[in-house]
């Protein structure tokens, strides 16, 4: 089933607040990487915020595909575009809480890549195994669905 726009937003929010926060916690405590701090949580917040806007574009583009689906390779390309965009905004414009990321883009890309990879694997494997009805509800977690006996 093709995700609805609301389903995209709900899934993005769920995965970033679980998987994304967990990986950011590992970075913030110094378990991964070598620079503990809160900047990683700020990055996840901005990934979510900009992602909500990106999802509108992705959903619109998805309507032009013959099956109205978003293949995994498109997700990979979108991750690269989103990461470069966010890195550019952090570096040249600046966002609150990301001064350390602006100075050390290598740490940003390391963190962003691990968060993205974990979320990608989770959305393609874990979500389908643990929540089989999630796909058939258009990716929505909250909503009205027909009750099944």
C-alpha cells in the first residue's frame, strides 16, 4: 500500500522519536563518535522538521509514478539530497543548537548517515515484521480503521 501524506508524517515522527533519538543518545553520550553533546538531538529535530516539508514534495512526486509508490532507491537519493541540504543550511545559514555541527560536518554526516541507515532498515524490515497492518493503513498509526475480528 502506498503511504498517505499523513502516514508519511506519522511514520517519520515515530521512527525519528524512537530509532533516531536512540542513536542520537549513543552519540550524545560518546558511545559512538568522539564528541558528546546535545547537537545530535537538534539535528534529529531539524531532520524531522525539514522532512515534514520534504514529504509534501515526495508525496506529490509519488503521484506521477505508475504505481504511486516510492522505491527504496528513491529513498536513498532523497536521503542524500536531504543530508546535503541540511548540512548546507547548518553551515551557511546556521540553526539554533547546531554550532558544533557547522564546525565539524564530518560528525554531522557520520551521525546523519547512521540515523538514516537505521531508519531505512527499520522501515523496510522491522516495521513490516512487527507491525504488519501498518503498510495496509497507508503508514498511518493514528486514525480510524475498520475493526477486524
